[in-house]
């Protein structure tokens, strides 16, 4: 399962294409450390193994405005540079990126390109690495977009489902198969860096204690399949109050989801998308038009996706 445009092993692959789904980052209670995949939308990357020991970005398709083609300034390119340097590879990669996730949407678009590139390139190695081993390279790529090394989007894309992502470890969290997530993306852009700037300032110790308790309740509820524990904990008192003012229509959209029976609802990633967890697909689908109507009343068209929380991660095509 490897390939190049130079000397390669017998039967080596010259090219591979991978798809990475979108994701819900933070999941309200796990800022920068908890996320889950979102089926139905994502980015695609085709990687070719080349003789030159470098990383090239041949083209980026589907973006509404030009994105950096310089590898070191692109999340996918930076991730592959980190892979090449760490593994001391004597060959390089050329990639083409297909953007299927809206930019600045809070759906993990930069992470998806990064992970899809790594999964495709990994298939071209003489000895492909396990998914966990790709995580450090993915962190290096994500840092280009957000300015920080956080894995709440990367982890679920690499492993699938709900994942706890620390600085050096990925832990997949079991979730009942009936539980579904609704994500509604208003046609607005909120840049990750701007959303992170909103978090500057001081915090009280009691805020961190409350957030830690909520995270513990959600994780315990997922392990036990106990929706009541999740309902008690799936609320963000730390980050959401500081970011919500940046998202027009957020309060009404969140209220619509909760009124429709959601276990909890909050901002997806840096926003402006909103997510909500439900105990069944039927409840999530019924809530979608209500949340969209809330954004419409605020002047925004929107798109909605319903996905099992325990949905697949990145795949080779």
C-alpha cells in the first residue's frame, strides 16, 4: 500500500483519495478536547507520491475564495510536511483538495482537509501507520488555521464517533446508536481566530468547576447510555456566553432545539453553526425545520444535517 513517481516497491500505490467528514467541536462541555463526526458532508483529498522530497498543493476546488497553495500555509500541506519530516521520508506528496465544508462554519473544515490529506498520504507509505499515529501530524496542520494545537475536530475525524482528544492521546467514547446530532449552519461566516479572541479575559474558578462537572456528566451518560445524565450536563457555562453574541439568532435557535426535546444544544466548534443532541433520529429530524426557522427569523438561510453521533471517521475512497 505505497507508491511514488520514482523507484517504488512492487505493487506500490501511486495515488490515493480520502474523504473526511465534518465534525462538531467542543460539544459544549469539552472545549478543544471533545468532538464527534457529522455524516453527510466533508472534504476530499487526492494524494500522489512524487520523487521530489517536498509537499505540493496542485489545486484546491470548491472554495468560495482562494486558499493558500503554499504547503506550509495550508492545513493539509503543513500536516504532510510534519509527516515527511518526522518519518524522514525520501519522497514527497502532491495533493488536490476538494472543499465540501463551508469555510468559517464551525464544522471543522480546516481539520477535514488536514485529516483527509494524511489518510490519503498514509496509504502511499511503504508501511502505513495506525490512525492514532497520524494525530501529531494533524495537530501541526490544524495549528496553521487556528493558531493552536487542539484535537477536538481531528480526533473524531481520525477515529470516528465521539472522541476525547488530549494533547497526546485519542479516546473514543461509546455512544448509544440511537442518539443523533442535528447541526444547523446559518449562511454566515465566523472565523476561528475571531471566535477565539472573544475568549480573552479572566475566568472564575467556579466556572471551571461547573464546566468540569458538566463534562463528567456527559461522559458518564454516554458510557452508561443514560440520557438523563447527558441532559444534566450538556450545557456550556464557560465558552458559549462569550461567543453567543457573535452569532445572530443563536439564542432563538438554541431555544428551538431545546423546546423540541434536545438533550442539550450549543455552538458547534467556533460557530456560527449550532448543534443539538437527541435520543433518536426522528426527534432530530423533527427539530431541524424549527431551528432553521429561528435563523430565518434572524435573516439567515441555513442548511441542516442529522447524523448519528457515533458516525464513521475518514475513509479511503
